[in-house]
C-alpha cells in the first residue's frame, strides 16, 4: 500500500518525465506541495487509470485498495 508521500512523488516523477512545457522540477514539486490531498489523489487516479480499473475489475480493485480513493474523490465538499 502506498503512502500519501509515495503517491505525491509518483505524480511528481510522472509530470517531470512526461512534460512538454518548460517547468522545472522545483516548479512541479512546488505545485504538489501546495495542492490539496484531494487534488493529488485525483491526479494520481487519472495517471494510473484507476477509474477504468475499478470499472473493469471491481473485485480486484476492492481487494487491492484498502482505501477507496475514488469514493473519497466522489464525496461532496
């Protein structure tokens, strides 16, 4: 199971490795340091295709994720 710091670092590395703009690593890290937890989780879910995974493999999703990230994201503010 990943920690929040590991999820954030995954997103940072993904953005650094896949960016087409002139953002520096410090710019990317600054964005994630200031982003809300919900924002980071939403980006992470997008990057790893979590919504499709849950739809295509609901039982595996349930067994793999002890915390349902998508349910957190769907909660009203």
